[in-house]
């Protein structure tokens, strides 16, 4: 399932991995907000948990494989903006910046992601198109 189990949670919240996103990865609960799902998905990229990524991807947009690159290390997440996506909503968005190290070079990628509730659980639907495209 994973390549390593970190002590602190890669998602950036101040809790040990096992008590934070690790419990979602193990199937011992589900993220209650779109932001928590985003954070748990980042943590899944960080620990190499492809099964969790696919499980939390909307079936209509889910690829056959998550395409994890073992040479890329996801090291830090910044949540830049959230809209809707609380326990009261059925959809929401999260804009984030994910920092990584790829073959010794630092980098970052940004995405504005859409999340929806499916059968009562938050799932990742996909990236929103940048404005003007």
C-alpha cells in the first residue's frame, strides 16, 4: 500500500499520520469536508497509497491507475482557498499548492479541484479549468 509511514501527517494538520489521514487510508472513517478529503488525498500521494486515491475519485472521471511516480516525493501542502464543501454541502472546491521533490529538484503544482458527495462521501471529481480557457 504505502512506501513509508510518516510520524507527522503529510497533509499539514498538527496530528500524527496514523490519527489524521492514516485512519482514512485504512478505511476507518471518511473525510467530513472537501478540504479534509483534499488533504487526505495529498497524504495518499505522499505515502504512495494508490488504492485510496482511486477509491476517493469519482467513478465518472477516475482513471484506471493514479499514475504515481515513485521518484517524486510530495513534501508539503498549502490550501489556498476553499468554497462550500462543508458538512452542509453536496459540492465544493479547494485550491491548493502541492510541493514536491522530483529527482532532487524542488517544484510545486497548483490545482483548483472540484469535489462532490457521492453516496454520502466526498469524492474528487477533477480539476477545474483555469479562467479564460
